C-alpha cells in the first residue's frame, strides 16, 4: 500500500516549468531519497508536498487522502513536514 502517491505533478513559475509530470509511489516502510543538481526542482517538490505551493497540474495522495490545496498547518498535522 502506498503511503504517498504523486500523479502528474507539474509546477510552473511564469514561463518556467520547474516540475513536469512527476509520478511517484512510496510504500509504507520504504526509505526514499530525492537527489539532483541545483535547480532540478527538489525544493519545489517538497514545497508542494508540505502545502507551501499548490501544484499547477496533477495531484497527490497521502494515506489515500487527496491533498489538493490543503494548507500547510493541516499537512503538518497529518504528518508531513520538513526541516531546514
């Protein structure tokens, strides 16, 4: 069972497409890393997952719940958070 599922996640800033159709499934108990060079969209993806940004396209599910436009404080209460 997937704990986190992303389907077609895309993000645009003006004319710049930072993420383009990201699909991802993370299963319970799985350890997963996001790597890439500067400017690859890693922080943008985390900002979408934590509710800081709302994806331009696509949607994601956390424990089978649609996370469309969920504000950051609710995302944190559900157990998705980041640290700096």
